[in-house]
C-alpha cells in the first residue's frame, strides 16, 4: 500500500512507499534504542515514591524518602553517562576515518 502523495521530485519515492520509509528509519532507531534507558530515572522518581513515602525507616539517620531521592540522583547520573558514552561511540563510528575523506574534491 502506498501513500497518495503528489510530487514530481523523484527523491520523494521513499515518502510514498511505507516499506522504503521503514527500511530507512529502522537502522537509526535500532542504533539509538538505548535512549529508552532515560526512562529509568523518571520511573525511579515517580513510580517509587508511593512505595517509600509511607515507610518510617531511617538510614544513616535520614528518612527513607530522602535516601531514595539521593539514590535516584546516582541512578540518573549513571544512566545519563551511559547513554552519553554510547551516543559518542555511535557517532565516532559514523565519522569519516581521515580528515581528507570527508571533504569534497
């Protein structure tokens, strides 16, 4: 099934055929799938609060919700650092190998 798009530009063929469009987008989506890990700090902060908010436990004489928030900062920092380094590695692999290779003649 193709989309009904009126265009005289031959480069718009990919926009009309969903299979071509999907094949163009899939490698990029797979390469950056690790960015879904950035949901973990959000779930940590929002999803865990009902669990720890009612506890009367004190760790190092600090209330449990405060310890939970401090651990959430560490989890968020580690997650963001992992995603950053993974993105850097992917972009480094995409960069031209030498300075002359990426320039036009």
